[in-house]
C-alpha cells in the first residue's frame, strides 16, 4: 500500500511537467462531464413514464433518480482518496465501461428493483468519473494552459445538466423512457476510445480500503438528511429538524482516516472558500432554474418545447463565455476571472427577481443568458484555481472536493427552492421570492472568492 503511493505521485508529477499538450484528453473529460451531469437531470422527466411502465408508485419510481444521486455524492470524497493511489488511465477506463454497462442494464430493466440496483451501481461509478474529469483535464496540458483546459469540463458539465430536460423531453415523446439510458452509450464509447488511445500508461488499480465504505455511509447519511429535510419542509417546518444530524455526521467523518486527508488538502491549499463558492453558485443556479421551469409550465402555460427553448439561453451564454473565461484565466489570472464570473452570474439572477407575468420569453432568456455567461467565466478558472493550489500528489482529492461542492449545489438547489416557496405558490410573486433567495445564495460566492488568500501560488 505504502509502496504504491510514491510511485503514483511521481508519475502524476511527470505527467504534469510533460511539455506535450493532449487536448484530445481534455475533450474526453468534457464529454464525460457532459454525460455525467446530463444523467443527473434527464431521469427526472421520465419518472412518470417509469412509474406507469413498471407499474410502481411515484415514490418508488423516484428512486431511479435518487438511486443515482445519493451514491454519487456519498462516494465523491472516498473516490478522490482512492484515485490518488491508482493509475488515472486504468481507473478511467474501468469507470467509463461500468458506467455504460449500468446504463444498458437500466434500459433493459424488467422491474423496479432491477432499475434501482442498476442506478445505485451507476452512481458509484459516476462518482469516480466526476473526480477523474478535472484531474484528466488538469494533467493533460501544461500549467500555463490549465485555465483553458479546465473550462472544457467545467462548461460542458453544467451544459449537460441544463440540456437534460430538453433531451429527455424529445426522447420521451418519440422513443420512450428506456431511450434516456441508452443515449449516453455513444458518448461513453467515444470518451473510452480517446482515453485508451491517448492516455499514458501510468499506474495500475487496487481495491479501496475498508474505511472508504464507512466514510461513504457517513457522508451519504448527512446529505440524505439535509435533502429530506428541505424536501419535506413545505409540508411542515418541523421536518427541518431532520437536518440536525448532518453536522455531527460530517464532524465524525472528518475525524476518520478518510476525512483527515481532505481537511489537510483544503488547509494546505487554502481553497475551502473557493469550494464553498462553487456550491453557492451551483445551488443558486439550480434553484432559479427549477423555479423558472415551474413558472413557465404552470401559470404561463407554456409548452414543454417553448419552456426548453427559453431555458436554453443559460447554457448558450455559458458555452459562449466558457472558452473566453479559460483564455482570460491563463492571461489575466484564475482568481480575478472567477470573481468576475460570480459577480455576473449574481447580476443575471438578481435581474430575474422582479419576475412579472407580462414578461416575454425574450425578457427571461436575456437575463438567463447573462447569468449563464457568468457561470461560463467562473467554471474553468475556479477549477484551475483549486487544482493549481493542490499539494503534489493530491490532485484527485482536491478535484473530488470541487465536484462534491458542485454536486451538492445542484442537489440542494431545487430542494432549497421548494422550501423557499413553502406554500407551493407558482405565481410570479411566489417565484420571485424563491429567485431572490437563489440570487442571495449565489451572491455569497463573490466575497468567498474575493477573500481567497492570495499567498497561495499556483503549483507547477
């Protein structure tokens, strides 16, 4: 065990110092980021179809989504610890292959228990992919190009989250719910072929240590308690008490061997505030996206297609600004670029607060595009900031912390929105209240990035 760690660290350091830029691997990281985030949202649209197709209740069908998200969040940090000790290429090929196999098994599910089991396994391998994506992008180019490289998965990931409902709607209307699991297979195959051909052969695989299961159980229980509390709070505020056990569970995990390395990396790199800013922006965006979709489909009575086209303004702005953000980070600096992006995102969400029933689709789309441009400017530079400050040999641990923050934000956002609009009011005033809270949450990213300690210099 101890003999393999130095070997992997040395290989990773050599890979970082390699003057050859492998942009094909950066593309593979972007493809995997897109498909992993797409999976988190596309299944939500199909729950009704799954319920009727497998003849189960809506509550049971919901585990097709929760079965993926819970192990994903629970295993992110343990996966980061494990991946610091194994070869990137071997782990990536294993995770991509198993992720695709679980998608095929889910599409073939004859009953609900089969589907839920496939989704639980897929969430576990999805956690490995989430951690490996920033590591693959960061180690495939020279340090001076890292901001540009990190912008690819940082932009395509949220793009997958936002376009998930659009893709899901088209597939459900024409091919049925099983197609939403099969659509990811060509992307996984393309990414696997790129990695197999271009990734250097460094390091092998080893089984995770036993403590990782205990770490995953503690983290998963804490996240489940918070999600359940926020989801059930509209029915009765007393449900918020359910979130209280989350704090002691996290503290217990931090005292375990699996939690201590994460705390040490955050302390050594000084990036706890940066990770918190990632969570804040993701939660604010996810809450606003959820509320606007409900508002457009509810009181306004927009069709699914019209709603999808309006909401696509956000990823469009994000994609257009994402590449610019990477170039600015390489030339201007990751921290100022990330700070500017957070401020622009907050401004775009704030402009949506006075939501009025008389607003046209273009009025909403323009504000969403501005918020999306801010996210595009922020995503890559923020990841580059964290990865550059990571101690040597701890890139996977640092990357897992970023991905956990982003995944928590995307998971907590809709639950936060539901709790904010406690009465279930989908009118413009009720939606405006929730959007105001979403903008406030996103705004906390600005001081968190502004106060980031400047004496942490990027590490080559």
